[in-house]
C-alpha cells in the first residue's frame, strides 16, 4: 500500500503540479491580453469536468478549477464553447442578441467583434506566455545557480564506430559542430542524436592544432533513464571533461536572459529539426510522448533529485531546480504544439484569422466545423500514437505477455 502511494506521490503529483502550472501560465497569457483589449470574459478555467473550486469576482468572471487538470481555457462572452469562431451569420445573430440584452455598443466588449489583429494577439499570447515562462525560468536558474560548462573532451572512442572511422582520438576537444561554436558537450550530443545518416562536421582542437573531422551517426536503441527506450543517433564517442576543463559560470541579469532566450531557441530548433526529419522519413516517431511518458519522466527526475542528496534542505533545492527546469522545457513544448496550424489549437485560430484578414470575412461555419473535426481527429490520433509509444517504453506489453505466458 505504501509502495503504491509512494509511486503516486513521485510520479503523478509532480506531473500534475508542473502541468497545472504551465497551463495556468498559458491561459493567463490569453486572459491578460484579452483584458488589456477590453474583452469581456465569462470564465477562466484550469482543468475540465466538474468544478472542485469556483468563485465569481466583481467583474463577473468565474475562476474555476476542474477535477481533471489536464488543460484549461478562457471562455469569452459570446463563445458557444471553448473553440467557438462564428461565421458571418453567427456574428450577425450574436450582435443582435448582445444589443438586445445590453444596448447598442455593448458588442464592442465581445471578443468576436474586436479587430482581427487584436484577436490574433490574444490567441498568440498563450504560446508566447509559455516561451516567456521558459526564458524566465532559465534566466533565474542562470542567475541564482549558474551553469556548469562541461567542454566536449573525448574520453573514449569505440572501436569500429563512426567516430573511430572519422579519426577521433582520446583527448580531442570538440569546439564546433557543423560550423557552430559550442561551449558544452551537451550541444554535441543533441546534434548527433538528431543527425542519423547525415554527415556531421566537427571542429577539433588536438595538440594545439585545429582538425576538421566528419562522422555519420548511426541509429541505436538505448534505455534512457528518463525517457525510456529511444532510438537516437550515436557516433561512438564518450565525452568527459579533463581536470581543469570544468567551469562554473553565474550570469548577471542581462546575460542570464540572453542565455534563457538561447536555451529556448535551441529547444525549439531541435523540435523543428526532429519534425523535419520525421516528415522526410529520416527519423522514427518513438520520441513522441503523451501524458504517460511525461509523468514517467517527471517521476524519474523527481526520484533522481531526491536520491542525489538525502539532506532535507538539499532535497528541497534539488526538487525545485529539477522540476522548474523540466517545467521550462515542457512549457516550450506546449507553446510550440499550440502554434501548429491545427484547428482547435491556437495555431488553427491564427490560420482562420489569416484567412479573415485576407478576404475580409470569417471562414464559413461549414468549413470551420470540418476543420475542427479534422483537427480533433488528428489530435486524437497523435495522442493514441504517443500513448502507444509510452506503453512500449514502459514495457507494459512485455509485462502483460509475461502474465499470460
């Protein structure tokens, strides 16, 4: 019993806390910009299903927390639902109803009657808040804790590997990848992971000379302690800093923000690279994860933070640092996902607004409905695929097979 309770505390609770925090920031982005433009809001909701907390403020806004904290929404006055985008006929009907209920001019407070550029800014504010959250978290970490820079020093070259064929030697210091200067070995690893089958150019310092080497990563299946079983690119290099290589850097406010922007940009860039390679058949889809995989990763990070140092103060600091950093990365992912041009997501709304800005009228209701149905089907398919990946990584199928064998 205690074991099961412990698993819930380690895996489920941190996951829900992190996700709820990120969703709240996302919805606050929509909410704050909407209020800045004078939009009337009916509800700010975190979670779905029956409300476990609800309060209406003096502005008539219901602040609501649902029992299932796996999302959220801001409901503007006049919305039929969380994704309502009326067509011309719907707008005319809504205008008449608002004027009849509240008098002429009242419709100017409604989201759907705001200029299209204001509506677009309100929509994009959600993902923007996610990116700003990530930058802020990274900047705070860089200012308060700093960063441990681990130069990409070659400590091992596997025999018969692409690295050996390229001519790498123990003691080499990698200073650049594909023409880009690098400061940390993690940058080398990330580039190689997403370059299976593609030549990667390395700039190497060896005996006070600069050497250019090229290696082609091979796809290998590995058991990652955080993500589970994954297939990634490897060239057979072991990186470890030599004595005197390690540098601890603590940044000032401006430099910390710059580094936060760079970290956020790098995560987005890696995501775009992965999706581009996936679309061209050069990458497998096993890196997609759904709620199960994210919960597992959160739990693994929580466990590692707790086990790193048994002292209560150290556990608290490690947990805070680990979960906030993970929240930053997850926030970037949620912001990026919401910008995809899929109806029901923020990017889908922006797509419709782009059409409206060009032709001077909203998308017809029939096409909106078709778009939302297609978007929901696409998201449902993605969630099924991601859940399938998660179940495979968690070895659920092997476990069930063992029960019946």
